[in-house]
């Protein structure tokens, strides 16, 4: 039985159940371990979510139990050696287990009440040199199980589970032997029934514990860092042990993006935020400004927020070209100093572009610089001036058909001369033309954003009925999910 439950527990049951639980942890999947930080991502599983996971898991357990191959059982009772083999479940009455949040033990309380199961199998006995064999029917009535699963965090920020308590009871066992000289042993049946009942009863909690150990091993093997793209990873260890209250469990995750090459912490700290939990949805997920800004910082520090722009990158329909003749309309001295030469612009962020979440909208402050060079006939680049371009974008975000969509508009755009190698010049005309260009870029961006981004999905869970709202300092995302077996 131990072998069977190991097999069932580790290999299939716990993997399937875990896919449901790991979904909870990795559902954001967009997304070093220092204690005492505020989580930048919070995830709450509500009772509705828990009941859905339970319903899914019950189906998996039912399927697993009915296909369960029971190992041979042997023992002896009153001088009779017995072997029970080839046992098969013929009928299973598996009431849906109940699962509740258990704040007292900081975990989940699981109970199964009134499980009944009927088995058939073969028996063999020997007493001294007398061997005999036949078949048997076994019915187990009203098995109940109460187990408390504790949720905690280990030193590396992984979710850790343990068995806090386990209790089982079997009301009665009914057993009939057929074939052989079974009547010879019929007198043993009464003793045998109690004996088998105790044996089954004593095996159940070790089975539950071993399934929980399997779960724990699975969790220990999970990577708390997710590979996001070629630039950055997302660190998702827990920052605190999960908090369990009567109608939800809340996981606080670090939720920091970091540049893989430099692995540098952003120069700002994660503020705390309170995740509002909506009991009508299975999941509530909050992502703070910090998480998004850490991604922005990772791009910035890894040198990805810069570009070299040359004339061939300017759309052909654009009347303004990147050469001194064309730019001479705005900067008269260029024409005399560098007649008819091509120019290149080095555009870069002067500091980390910062997002801020305000009730109903997202703001982005972009402070960039543009360094202009003239391309000499011998290809050397001669610096001519540097501009500061500061802009602010304001956007809305929503979820439509399980895609995150957004739209942005330019809030502010200013351009000023930061330094010049060719003497001062007026920037107003340049600013107006740049504003038009930036407006065109925002239109293109909006076309792209309107297509939306798919919500993260995992192989075994699909998000449904998702809504998103932008709050002061964080965005919160409410969703239901549909589970499917990964097998
Ligand atoms: C965890 O993920 C990170 C980033 O994707 C990777 O660098 C690291 O090797 C992984 N660790 C393990 C044990 O898989
Ligand atoms: C402009 O830059 C692109 C990309 O860096 C490059 O392929 C192209 O040759 C450049 N054009 C000129 C005229 O320098
Ligand atoms: C510069 O742009 C003007 C159009 O504004 C074009 O007539 C001229 O040929 C360009 N010069 C170079 C060097 O590309
Ligand atoms: C390239 O040409 C410029 C302007 O004619 C000159 O000042 C510079 O020294 C030249 N550089 C090289 C490496 O020849
Ligand atoms: C736009 O930016 C300028 C300069 O930073 C600032 O003075 C102005 O208040 C900003 N306007 C808005 C509407 O934010």
C-alpha cells in the first residue's frame, strides 16, 4: 500500500494537483532573496479559487483511485499466513472532499467524509503445509479523513508545505472469502475484518504524508527566478510566509525584474501596498509600480534604452531629412559650418523611465537626450549639439477577450538645448516639429497596443473573465481560471 500511494502520490496525483497550485504561483509568469522587503507582486487565492482547485483535484483523485493497482498485502493472523493480491477497485463512492482555509494553522484543512470502496482480489493462505486459495470481496464503509496542510516559506523564499495533522477513521469493513476450502477460514473473518480495517486505517495518514512530501519536493525543485527574455529575469521568491485568513490565502512575492548580465538592484525601494481581494473571482493579483519600474531599470542599466538614428531610418515620405541642408531650416549655422553632410542622432534615456500608477491611469515619464553628430566625408562623427527631450505619457489599461490592451496619449513634451558645439540656436521650431513626430510615434504605438497582449497562460490553467484596474501605486487584476489536466 505504501508503494502504491508513493506511486500515486508522487507521480500523478501530486503533479496534477500541483499543476493547479503552481499555476497559482506562476500564473503571472510575466513576472536574491533579502528578508524584510515589501512584495512587489501579491497574489491572493480566494475561497472560490480554492473550491475550484478542490473540485478539479477531486476529479483527479477519483480517476487515480479507480485506476489504482493495489499492491499485494500479506501478513499473519492467528497462525494463518495470508496473501491478498490482484486487488481491483470495483466500486468507489468518493464524496467530494472539503477544503477550507485554516488560519489557525496557517494552512488548509482537508476532509473527506463517508468514502466507501469495494474491492475484489485473490487470497492465498497457508498454515504449516496446508495451502489454499480463492477470491474475496472487500468493502470499506464510511472512511473519513481529516488532514491539515501547513503553508510556510523556506529560507530561499520557496513555498513549503508540511503535514500539520492527520486523522482517519473507518466505520466498518465487510469481507467475504470464496473458493478453496474457504469455509475452513470463515471463522477467521471477524478477526480478519478488524485486522484489515486497522491495517488500512494505519496506512492512510502515511500515504497522505508521503503525498505532501512529494508536493514539498516538487516545490523545492521549482525555480524562483523566471527567464523573461534575453535581457532580464524575474525574481519571484516569497517575501513572507503566506498569510491565511478565513476566506483567502495571500502570497507576497518579490516580483523584481533584474538585468541578467549586471544583476543590480534598482535605486528605489518597493513600497508596501494593500491588495484588495474580490471574493467573486478566484484570483486577485496586484503588481506594484516597483515591479514595472524594476523592468524599466533593467532595460536602462543594460544599455537597451538607446539607439543610433540615421537618415535611412527616417520614413521616405518625411520631408525633413537627417542632413545639414534639411536641418539648416531650424539651425541656420549648420549650413555654413557643414554644408550638405549627413547627420546621425544618438538617442538615449537619461534616467530610468518611471511608471506611476494612479487611480484609473498609468503615467510614464521619459527623460531622454538626443546627441547630434555630423558625418564627415571621411566618416568621422563630429558632435554638434545635445538636446534634452522630456515627455510624459498617460495611458489607460484594460482587459478585453483575455488580452491586456492599452492606449496612450502624450501629456507633455518639451525640448531644450543642453549643450552645443556650434553656438546657440532657437529650439521652438525644432520642438514643434519633434512634437509632430512624437505624436506620429504615439499613433503607431497605439495601433500596436490595440492588438493587445495575451494574458499569461500555463499548460494546465487558462484565465477567464479577467478584469484589470489601475489603483494608486499598483494595478490589480481579478480573474477566474479553468483547469485542465496537463496529461
Ligand atoms: C533558474 O532560472 C534562472 C533564470 O532563468 C537560471 O539562470 C538558473 O540557472 C535557474 N536555476 C535552476 C536551478 O534551474
Ligand atoms: C543606418 O543604420 C542602419 C542600422 O544601424 C544601417 O544598417 C545603415 O547602413 C545605416 N545607414 C547609413 C546611411 O549609415
Ligand atoms: C538632404 O536633404 C535634402 C532634402 O531636404 C536633399 O535634397 C539632399 O539631397 C540631402 N542631402 C544629403 C547629403 O543627403
Ligand atoms: C576627418 O575629416 C575632418 C573634417 O575634414 C577632420 O577634421 C578630421 O581630422 C578627419 N579625421 C580623420 C581621422 O581623418
Ligand atoms: C510639462 O513639462 C514642463 C517642464 O517640465 C512643466 O513645467 C509643465 O508643468 C508640464 N505640463 C504638464 C501638463 O504636465
